[in-house]
C-alpha cells in the first residue's frame, strides 16, 4: 500500500539527513520526498511517500517521532486529504506530431513553459494518477527530460 | 546567493540519506529538497536549493559527485532553466473577507482544491517569488496550513 507520511520538523541543518537515515538503516526505498519551509520560518514540512506494509509504517513512524527535531509526524489517509504533485516534462515534437502533442496537453491541462526547435516543456499539477497518465501519453513522442516534485498534502476542510 | 543543485541518482534505498548527510556534516541548512522518479524507473532526480557562497557550492558538488549512487550533479543557472514549485495553502475567511480572498486567488491564478466552513485550500504553481507573493497577500487573512514542494527545474529549449 502507498503511504504518505507528513512531518513537521525544525528548520535546521541535518534534519532531512536524520529522517531519511531511518529509511536507509532499514534498507527501505521511498518513492518521493519533499521538504520546504512553512508559514513559520523555524518549521519545515517534510512529506515522504512510500509503498510498504502497515506493520513497517507503524515502526517507522515511532522511530521518526523519537528524533529530537521532529515535532509531529503522521500518515495521511487518502480520503482525508488533498494531495498534489507537479512535474516538468520536456517532450519531442515534429511538424507532423505538433497538433497531437498540443491536444494531449489540453486534455491534461498542462501548461507550456518553454519551447525549442524540437521540444516543448510543460508543467502539470495533479495527483499521481494524473501525472502518470500524461507521462504515459507523451512517452511515444519521446520524453527528453522529466523532473517531478515529491507530494504535498493538506487535510481537507477546516482541520 | 541562492543555488539550485540538480542530480541524477540511482533509485535505491539510502541515496537521499547519503546526499543530505553531506550537508549535515558541514552544518549547512538547505532551503528545500525534492526527489522523485524520472522517466527511467531506475533513476531519480534530486533537486536541492540553498543559500550559500560560491566556494562552498564547489566543494559540495565535488563531494556529492563522489557518491557511488550519483551519476550526474550540477548547479542550474537562473537564466538557463525553468524552475517551478508548488504550494497548498489553507487560509481563513469570513462572510466579509470572502470576496477579497477570492480576488487574491484570481490575481495569482491559484486554484481552489478544497473548502470548509471557515477555510479555503488553494494550489499555486510558479517560481519562488510568485509563491512568496501569494503567501504575503494571504497572511493577514490567517494561514492555517502551508505545504510547499521543493523546486523542480529543467533546462530551457532543446538541451
């Protein structure tokens, strides 16, 4: 099962290294990581997604919660939160495929951010399925570069 | 100066821990980190932004390049690449401030992704200045939660 771990951590040197070492020590490969400042300068939010069993998640959370720089850590349940990721994708095009490529962008509401003689770079925002869907449609046209953010997630509603 | 470090790394356990340990060992606090899979399953792209002096950047890059799981690492120059980040922001509103809050969203082209009785959650994509600008405008209305991705970046044009 895919889990999304969200933690509030001190904005100080070494925190990401300490948290990710917990995964390295258990030889666990997470899918993505994202960490940046929040509305309070001294606090960062770190989000890690990974595919693992529920027993493992429980002990990972316990170990992460024990780190001194971590003030809060939890997993987010799919129905309770809004999750988004973004990707920049550079895809090849020719005179003949241009219209088709632009139509794919339109369907996925991907915005063109840069264009060359042979490639177009677009930005897409959405949940994992949407980003994966666009990548699948563009693959036959030749993906030259792809840069994906980790996931960001907030609880739905007022909580 | 703000630097954006982009690296291609093996998609395997421990890589993010090893790279971030380089920063921890020098007591350097980076601004953001983002790492996720690329178009090739066995390769991930890792992007770190940080504010530091040029002499430090050079030795950091050397040390990161020496890690066995890192196949490519470089800094991206501002003019050469498209950089984007995303944020989810939950902000408070009342009957009286609703219109004003919605107008701010419109100016920044922020999309509403969830709404409660007292808060609205929006998604914003852009460069750091744009995301910072929206946060500044929303702060007086009470930011309840904020989750920011790290930066993603690709070279402009066909390269």
